[in-house]
C-alpha cells in the first residue's frame, strides 16, 4: 500500500468522527441566554425550554408556513364591473345604418370609456390552511435557529413597570448593543403600557404578544428579546398546540 492510499484511508476514517462531534455539539448546545435589566446591563442568565428551542424539523416546513402566511395577508377585494353592472343609459349610441361606423347598441359596452371591464378582477379568497402541528414545528425550528445564531436574549420583568420614556428604552437598547439591528421584543400581553408607549417611537424596535408570535416576524428581525414572563406564557400556550 502506497503512502497516498494510506492518507486517503486516514482522511476517510477521520471525517465521520468530525460529523459526530458536530452533531454532539449541536445537541449539547447551551440553552442559557443573558437577562438584561432596564439599564441594559446583564444581571443573570436563564435556561430556555428545550421543547420550544430545539428542533430537527425540515426547513421545508418554514417555506410552507411563509407561503401560507403571505397568502393569508391578501385581502382579495379588488373588483371591477361587468357591462351589466354599470349604471348608465340604455339608449342606442347612434343609428344603426348610414354612419359608416360599427353598430353598437349600448354605451355600457366594454369598448367604450366608462363601460364594463373585460376579464377584470373580482373578489377572491386567497387564503391557505396549515394545521396547528405544522405551525408549531415551524415556530420551534425558527426559534432554535435564532438561538444557534446567538440572536436570543431576555429582559427582566422589571421592564414591564418602567416609565413610558423613549430615552430609557433607547439607552437600554444601546447598552445591549442592538442599536443598528431590528429587534423584536416579546411581551406577555400588549397591555404593558409603559414599555409599549416607550418603544413605539423607535423604528428598529417592534413589540408583539407571546401568544401571537410567528415565524415570519422572527425571520424578519435580527434579534429576539423575550421578557421573562413572556417565556412562561409561551411555554403554557404552545404546549396546547401539540
């Protein structure tokens, strides 16, 4: 056996070990995320639920969810009138013979301005359906992907009782080093008036309730920040969708 053949055998024997170690590293990924206070400084770490932040679902589920979500945003209320629906005179446009022009019997014909529209749009339902289990799989897969990217953080519950000052939220985001990134803050409910009023003037910050979070919004933002209570609400809410 030559030296080149030995090298090839050694490389083949090493590649499976690397793949196994990568899988182990993904399985043993840390589920802890930092928790920030109102001042934007890290105060502690909390551990996330493995049921919501670890998944091996296929990326095809996400593609299917995005297609269904965008289709359901279409109103489909564009409508045009047929010649029978146009309001106008029923008198003959001009006499039948002797004008040298084509014969017409109504001004509401599609040929005339103000008449009916040929093959125009009518109200249509573009909505698609997706079962709850697939929606849950897509959400968990996207959350796990964001966690692997290091784009998930948390806020202490004291943020909910803060004063409604945009300056406070802006300094908090700045200390968290999220100034130039799109940030999605997940709150327990949208009734948290202090944080809601303080963050709505920041263009890069969006707020959403924990029960209405969806993969489309998660993919559209760079950082996902959960209030501690919002994580509890998510755990109880999405367990019912199994």
